[in-house]
C-alpha cells in the first residue's frame, strides 16, 4: 500500500534556509563602527567626569587636610585663619533646591499631562517648542527678572505665609509679629523663598520634558481600553498614564533637583549672603555653595582657592549622586513597549 493511499502525506524536505549574513559585510561593519563610536563617546564622557573629580580633589587637598571632617560642620567662612566649612552654604543650597522642586513639580507635571493627553494634536508641537525654549533662556535673565520684578510681587505672599503659618519653624520670620501692618518689607527680600521660585521656573522645563516623554509611552491599548469601559479623560490619566509614568515623574523631579543644586548666577543675583545656618526660607539672608564660589573666587588666596575647590567638590559629588539616581530611575521607566491599539 502506498503512502498516498493510506492517507498519510509524504514527508516533504524542508526548504533550505538562507545562509547567514557574513560578519564582514558592509552592514556588519557599519554596526561595529557605530558601536565603537558610541563606546568611545561614553568612555570620553566618563573620563572627563572623572578628570573633573580628580582635579577638584587635588586642588582641595590642602584645605581638606587642614579641616578634616569639620569642613562639613563649620558654618563660618574664614579660610585665611583656617575657620571655614560648608554647613551654612550646604543648608542654604538644599533649602533653595527644596523650594524650587516644591513649586516646579506640580507646574511641570500639569504641563506634561496637558501636552500629552489634553492639548489638540496640532498645538502640541508649538507647546513643546515653547517649553523647550524656556530651558534655553540664560540664567542671568531669570536672575534679573527675579530681582527686579518677581521679588517685589511676592513680598505680600511671604508676609501672608509668615502671618498665618509662622508657627511652622521654617516659615517663621524673626523680628515680625503676625498681622503687624507696619512691618518692614525688607525682612522678606533676598530670601531662599524668592530664589527658589526663580530656580523653579528654570528647572520646570527639564522636568516637563522628561515627564512628557514617559507619558507619551503609555500603552495605547490600555488607554483605549479604559475609554471603551467608559472612563473619562481624567480617569484614563489617573489609572493608566500616571501609574505608567511614575518612574518618569520621580526621575524628572530628581534631574530638576540636580539642576537646582548647582544654579549659580540667578541665585547669586537674588540672595543676600549669610554664613550662618538660616532655616527660615521667608527671611532675608541665604546662601548656596555655587554662590559662595562666585562671590569669593576673584579675591581668594591660594589656600582660600583650595577651600573653594573643596566646596566645589562637595557640590560635584552631591549633584553626581542625584543625577545618576535620576537617570537610573528614568531608564527603568522607559521600557519602550506599547500595547497594540
């Protein structure tokens, strides 16, 4: 009995598979060159970063040997008599950055959600360009705007916060009484609050860009499935977009924090430098590590320059930790996978 008559189809030979692409083909060579270029670029960036750290460490060596760990706990800045430290300026740096993040986070989050999920498609490109242009404005322009315009308009807000919430330690202003109409407005100027507001406008575009990119990667299938089940636009944002973009929100916020920690010119133009730990953000007088370097760089002695390099090294390490942490969070949130619509 033949195989065909028994109802069993004959075994057909499998078609020969195409030979593998030679490794030395033009496309393979291009891939290898591109990979080498990327490796060289990444290695160069890391080498430059390491060179900056080594340079700061070598220049700061004499100052760090003279002070030791007291460099982190001393508030005064008198390097010529070996009485200096970054306790005051580091506290001011963190306070200004904290104020900036508190105000920039909701602004950046709301703008990113509006662009990605609310704005008409034909307006999105214009809005994205406008937000990105904000990041290109020089910091000195923000500083002058904050000094001559914003500061005079937020004194009333600072006074109101001090009158009603002065019982909170960091919102208390020394030398004022709640509801005192004749209190001088000079106690509210050049404060960490004003500087933080200006820095908030500077870091908001960076945060918005990161958040917008992550929100745009929210799976289209889950969006449309939520709409099909009767969800409103806010329901889709709350149940799909925000949970998916949680990593982008955290990473964008921390990237903005890294930028706020190192801001120099805008803060330098606004604050009134003090070298004591000043925890009251509404009260005049503040300082930051970057402003300290800008203030004393021109008239510093050799040992004073070493002390400034030590302060710069501390700021370099702090921003490095913040930015690397933010980059890792953002990288984990960008899976690139989207559901089919």
